[in-house]
C-alpha cells in the first residue's frame, strides 16, 4: 500500500493568551510546515496579540463559539470537518481533550505535544485522581520541583475533586487516542508512560539557525550604563515556577564579594512586585535591574551583553538557556534539567535552593571558558524534522 502524503495540517491551541515557550514553539511549527509547502492552519478559541511574538502566521483562525465547553466542541468539530486536514496537532493535553471529543466518529487523526505533564502545573488537580493514584508518589518524588510545588494532597473543594475524576478520565482517553505524543525530554517520556501507558517521541531543538552566528545589533551595556561591569541575566515570565526569588537571594549572598556585579531580570508577570520588594528588603536594588518585557528583536543583544545566564526554573528543559549558550555565554541551570548539553563546560548545574544556586553563580562568574557550545543538533529544524517523521508515521497508521 502506498503511503499517504501530508498536504494539509491544523495546529490547535485552545487559547493563545500569553507569550511563552509553548506559543513560541507553535509559531516555529507553523513556519516549518508552511516552508515544506504544507497548507497549515492555526486554530484557537481565544487570542491575545502578545502571544504572537510579532509573528504573522499565514492562516490563523479564532473559532467563534459560545462560552460553554460543549459549544466549543461543536464549533471545533465543524471547523475541522470544513478544513478536513490530514492530521491535527494539539499544543497541550487540554487541546487533546478538545480534539478527542471533536473528532469522535470522524476519520480525522490527531497528535499532541506534552511540554509538561500534569505534574508540571500547580493548578491541575487531575493528577490527584484515582486513575493516577498508583503512580502519583513515584512521579512526585522524581523531581525536586515536583516535591517543592506539588502538595501531597490537593487544596480544593470536594466538588472540584469529583469533577477532576471525570476530567482525568477524559484526559487519559484523549492522550491514549493520540496517534503520536511529542515530548521534550526523557523525564517527560517516562512520566507519560507512567500516566498513560503510551510511549512518547522525544524531540530536541529550539534555536533558529541564525542564532548560531548571531552578532549584536545594539550595545546593551552602554545602553544601561553598565560598561566594565559583570552581568548576570535572566529572562522569562515572572511567576513562582521560574524561581526568580531564589536567583535574587542567591545573588544577594555572593554580592559582597563582587563590587562590580549586576543582576538583570527581563520579563513581566504576577511575581514582579513581590520580587522588587524582595530586592528592596535585601538592600540590593542598586544592583538589580528589572527590565520589563524585552521584545524578541532585542533579546539576543541582552544575552550577548551578559557574562552569565541564570535559569533556576522548575523544568527539565528550556529555550532561553540554549539561546544564551548560542552566543557563547555561561549558563547556570538547575539539576532538574534533562538535556544532553548539560555536560558542556559552559553549563554549571546547581540545586534550585539559595545556597547551592549561589555556589553555581559564583563558579560560573569565575570560570574561564572559551568559545561556544556545539549546538548544531539543537535547532528548530532538528526538532521539527523529528516531529515531521512522527506525523508521517501517524497518518500512515
């Protein structure tokens, strides 16, 4: 039997409401498939322009639907039947649930990206459902951040617990039905197997080719008045899981040894005011600069300006550390990370606690490291070639 070819694909994200790693990956995915001559449509129920990263997808449709879950399912089903794609790719578990119901009794297949399982989201109580009881403790104990952020018992109402049992079964069935599951790391692959009894495909890579030879367009040090200073830089959404409080406390701990050291923090979010207050309480406001949102077009200039990039986030992967490594910077990463590049001399691992992360910062500051890490295997093209192979296998199942 001749294999099916891929001519038309839909990328589905239930809501595009903020700029983040998931959204950036979505636009890179759209660009990749479109460059291959595949008709690519992005579907969502809601859109905030900040989630576009100034990117202009060729075909982006906001599905008009009522506020209820059922009305969204019906509207999505109609839209998919109208487009009739060869396959749909959901950007998350939540998207897979929508697709499971919307494609029921149709011949439209779907895949799903799982950038983080239920255990990487604080508010997701379905991890406590009976269906996951046997694996809950083992997964929670496997990562420092899981034990730090995920309580052993849920803190929610009884009615929400009951609802979570129903949605846990829906989530389980939705992921089980996916033709392929794409994850970022071996840790996530293991978690998916534990939770759903399915084998996932690990895809790695998050850099545009041009990042490997990037040359700064603006002198950020001069712009900020920090010529001849040492700079630690971090950027991302300011929420608790990013652990910027740990970074600030670690920075304060080593600061007395370094009269010319500064910490630059890029990004906005719910933690911003608390973090500024923390810097004030530690009496280091003169050495900590909150930069706010940094446009994508300027971001690599900030990487180029720093000496050390700090990434204390609760995650096994991350785009920003790779971007910093691409311009030859030293990176302090937590021991939760699960990436082949961690053995490179530019990477310094530390537990995500103040004492150890401070040691990691100091080791990186004082390390004499030359050249750049070899990141040729970590480009977006490498990532999506893996995804593409999985798609071809999925439509030919």
